[in-house]
């Protein structure tokens, strides 16, 4: 059968439309939505006696990192299921009180204190130690004992960690008057700043310095018992100043947000349990509260982490249960807070 020119044109057009349709179908079939599934509003860790103290987020493994207040260990939490797995155990960490993930340097930094009830306790406020670990394997890279820097009978309790652009590490001392500095290469420790009476706890039973973050060329440091915030320039730390802001008595962890604000966690030891989102428009000479969130005080919120889904999450330790003699509590919550960062 012969095909005339008109029939041939129609056939060619049909073939072209058919091929285009196939191409569209193929394109549609390979479109992949790689947007991560959002985490739950409340992530519950069910693990009897864990008492997680502080939190950070590991973007390499998409897991939360938490330190147990009772087990001398650091673990990973699945953000979708809340399942906890031990990452490593280090008997030099009676009570991990601060964790900081550095994906860029493949490091995990952990500091500890000691309330006297953990598995490897050496006595109330008698531990001040920094462990540096391989972020991928958990193998220890270095260990620093801050007790070697001052009188051995002094109380000591290291709480939180910050790292500057050079990789040098800063740690707050909650039972003394110091901010420590640790060289990021040699891991040699020194007293970076002694704030004397400004930094000292108002009573031996209280905590002084606690939360800390690095911003540009200075540190912002919180003081738990008085609710103060300090600005400490790295180039001249003795020229520190008190940030003009409301008092946040019972403050604990500080977390820098994506746009330069600070999320401050309040434990409930003062008048509030939850978070305060702080903003400064004058390079942290002053600060104002943008948003406040509430968390049940009985759960004792301690710290927050910025996760891969772009939200901030707050860990509750339930450590008041330990103080009441209950070492068997088993449910610990991580709350999503999504303030105007």
C-alpha cells in the first residue's frame, strides 16, 4: 500500500507526539522529592535510667547525639523513632554535661561534671574533663583533665563547649570562676579567663557559668544562678561585659540559630521552663526576647540542637527524678520548637 504525502505527514506527527508523550512520562517517573520527612513534634526516647543531659545533632548520620548523666556514655538517637543506641563509653566521663558535634573536623567534643550518682563517679563536683572523639567511629583522639589547672580539693564541674573558627575549644566551669581554652591542635589546656566574683556561683550549691556560644570574634556566656549573659572578646577576654538583657535565672544551654539569634534554654530552676529566643541588633551589647516557649518544668529542659530539618529541638533530662532518688525513669522527650529563627 502506498502512503501519500498527507498521510506521511500525519504519521510523522503522530510518531513525534507519541515519543514526546513517552519522554514526558519518563521525566515524570524519575522526579524524586528529596525533601527529608519532618521529624515528630515530640520525639520520645524510651530507655530506663538513661537520663540524657545535653544534645547536639550529627548531620552526617542524621541523628541526635546525647550524653547520659548516669552511664559514662554518649549515644545516638534516631529522630524518627526515638531509638537510642550507645555510641561509646568512656569512664573518664562520669556525667557528660556538654556535647558538640563538628562535622567539618570530624570531631565530637564532650565535657563532664559529677553529681556523685553516676556509674563512675569520683565525688560531687570533683570531675572536670574534656574528651575529643572521632565523629565517625567514637575512638578517642584526646582527653583533657581540667583539675590539673588548679587546687585538687577545689570543686569543679565543666558544663558547655564552644569552638572558634580556628578550631580552638572553650569550656565553661560552673563551680569556679573560669572559662578554659583548649588548643584545637595540641589539645593543651589553659585558663582563658578568670572572672573572679563576676563568674563565681552565688552559693556552693548553685551553678555559675554554663551555656556558651561563639559568634564572630567573641563568646556569649550564660550564668545560671543569676541569669546573666556575658560578652567575652577573644582578643581581649579581660575586657568582657555584661549584656544588657532580661535575667534568665536557671538558664542552661545556648544554641546559635541560622540567622544569628540565640535560643536559650531555661531549666525551670527560676520562674520559667522552656526557651527564650534572643536577638541583638548591636552585636550583643544588648539583647531582647523575640519568642518564648513553655516546656513542663518537671521534665527539666537542658539544651537544644539545630537539626537537619531546619528546626530547633530541646532535650529534657528529667534529672529532678534522680534528685528524688528515682533512677528508673524511662521516657525522655525531645521537643520541636520552631521559632522565628
